[in-house]
C-alpha cells in the first residue's frame, strides 16, 4: 500500500471496488485490501482513513471475516453495511438478525438533529442486509432509522468514526457521495492528493528511476490499456522503448493495420508487429474448452515474445497494461475464479525470471486509464476505444477456433460496428461484438436448405466491466444489422441478440 492512502478493507462485498472508485473520484488516493491481508498492509503503512466494506457474511456466523479492532485505533473509520455491523460487534455493541431482510430502496424516516446525517431525513438510501445493529457500542450514538431498521447509522464524533447500514457508494443512494465526502474531508480532514496529472508526473519519475538507461519492451495489443502504457513509457524513456505486438490472427478485422497507423501517428514509431497467425491457429486446432484456449494463447504469447526478443533488442524490462480490477480480482476477498483473464499471475515463472515486469497502470481503473491517456495527449478516438480481451476473438467463438470461423466473426463484427457508427450509437455502447455459437441450424436461402451457423450480437452498457446491462436497441436497427449479416457473411443463416445482463452472464461468451 502507498503512503497517504484511504484504505478500503474488503469484507467480500460486491460494491467494494466501487467504494475505492468513489474515493478516487473525490480526489483522494485509495486502495482495496481483503480483510485477511489488511493487518499487514496497515502495519506497513498507516492509512489516512479506513472504510470497511459490506459483505455477504454475518458477524454472528462462524469464521466471519474480521480484523483486530486495535489496528484501527486512532484512524478515522467509516463502516458500511457489514462494516457497520462488524464495528458494533467488535467494539462492544450488539448485532442481531433483522425481523425481515431489508433489500432495495428505503427512506430514512428519522435522523438525529445536529448529527452528521442532519440533512438526511426522508432521503432515499439503498439497503441490502439480513443482520442489523441492535445496540451501539460505547462512545457511539444512533443517528438514523428506517421503518424496519431502528439503528441505520451511528457515529462517534470524538473518535472520528461513522457507520451506515445502507450503501452510500451506489448510485441508488442519490446523495451517497456526500457521506463519503463528509467522512473524508470533514471527519478525517484529508486533503486531495489524486488526479490524472499528478499520476502522470509521479509515474514518469518512477519509471525513470526504475529503468534508468536500460531498455524496455512494451507489449502492445492496440487496446486502450497497453496504448496508455506505451505513451507513458515513451514520455518517460523515449528511445529506450520498443513496442511489440503479436498479431495472433484473433483481432478484429483491420485491427493490426489500425494499430500500426495509430502508433505511428501518436507515438514513438518503434513498433514491431510479429505475424504469427498460423501458429496460433495451429495451437488452437481441436481445442474447445474455454480456459484451455486462454492458456494456450497466453503461453504462446510469451514463447513468441521470448523467441523474437533477442533479435529485436536486448531488454531487461517488460511492460504491460495490467489494470486495477485485474489485480484486485486476483487476490480478492471473494476469490471464486470465473475466468483467468488477468495478466497477473497468469504468466509463466520462467518469463518473470527473464524480464522484470513493469505495470504502471496496475493501480488504475479503466476510466482513470482513459483520463491518463487524454492527459498524455492521446486522441479521444483511441482512448475511448472499447475494451478488447487479450485472447481476442477466440473467446467469442464457442467451440473450435478455425480460420473460417474467425473469418465469420470478423465479417459479422465489422458489419455490426459499421452500423453502430452509421446509426450514431457507438458512443452509447461500452462494449459490442459479434460471436459464434458452437451449433448449426437449418435455414432456407434461394429455395435451398442451409445448415449453417448463428451469430450472436452482444452490446452492453457498463461502468467498469464488473456489471453490465444489454443495450435496448430499436428493433429496426437489429433487423437491419441481421439482414446485412445473413446476406453478406458466408456461412451465417441466423442472428441472435443477447439480452442477458452481467450477472448472471459474463460480458464475453467464454
Ligand atoms: P467478462 O467476460 O469476464 O469480461 O464479463 C469483463 C471484461 O474483461 C474483458 N475480458 C478479458 N480481457 N483477457 C482480457 O484482457 C481476457 O481473457 C478477458 N476476458 C474478458 C471483457 O472483454 C470485458 O471487457
């Protein structure tokens, strides 16, 4: 953990990352630590304030997530949901099962006059809990209630501690950010220390100090994250940087050429593209299991880089575009692994020994990466590009990846993207793509029976890729795209539009 950090201790809550983002939006540096490693982090570097997240457990249950209460002595603390219950339980109050689980929008019916929540009477708040505080711990006063939750917030002014049963970090609590702001600036008395400009200045310095006059490879996919890493490195180290892109043949139509053009226009032009399309397709032949595909692609990436590295340049450092959600998900309090999409930990040990890994964006969220990109002078067209998965189209092809199946996805995707632009919808979509299902179905074309493939179109709104909802396109738009795809893409006789949100689905099909 860095110096002067607002530490969010993660008790496994679904909104924990969101708390960190909100704090950073307020101009303060914040990090997330799972509860089980928080003690070490706090002892190593005392945080300026602590926020305790929500979580699915009950403090009354066996093996409930906990920390030593003494760790927080003298540190301004905000407890949210489970975090509030933990404070009550650990500090000598009482927690019990609520008569009925409170979920969704509620109104604060009464608030204590003169308290921190003075202005909150009748305001909406978002609740999601089964337990609640029955008795506040010594030093605390109850300061708000809903119809079914008599102690919906409590505070200890002298101890600079505040706790709320509801979730101020979600947009469903309309004034929620005010609570975070009051806690951070009025109660903890912190000063702003976080902005894209500052991040660029400090990171450029840090990269110069770390790499000195040595050389560095920058792994480039053409995506936003690796482009911003390349721009940061070039600003810090100029000629010492060589950007390398592996064209694994699983990119969108025309993508490799576009990356070359963009890099030449906006960066240091030292970009080497390794054309390894056939080799990746050969390695993927016959493979249908999603995780196996990811591993084959990930491993082959490192092998290809290693093979070529000596002839390109003699580099000791290897930079890549890992961002904060990858890091957090790799060591989170809710450790269930859904997909191995992280650069973190997925890299073979020999590769880590061969190069010193440099990940200048590993503490940033996607929107912060974009802000840093703009700060570095990259064009909005590049910075606002959609996220694209490292294994590319391979995770958009259910079943075997073959040259012909890649072609179908690329062609359908190109049509979809063209039509989004033509309809002026591109800016409203966080991510959109065409994918191929692992089935075939019967159709009729020109009086002939066909037995061909369906394309799935997916387009979502999202804030950070952690949750997503489908874009409600007009029927005419979808019908028009469908007509173009079945008419123009050989091998496709049906088109579906995916209406599932995340959760329960994920954004990519695999
Ligand atoms: P899911 O499918 O998990 O995706 O909902 C969330 C976000 O992550 C991207 N994604 C990946 N990115 N390597 C990556 O670099 C991967 O293997 C990978 N899988 C998913 C996905 O495109 C979405 O933006």
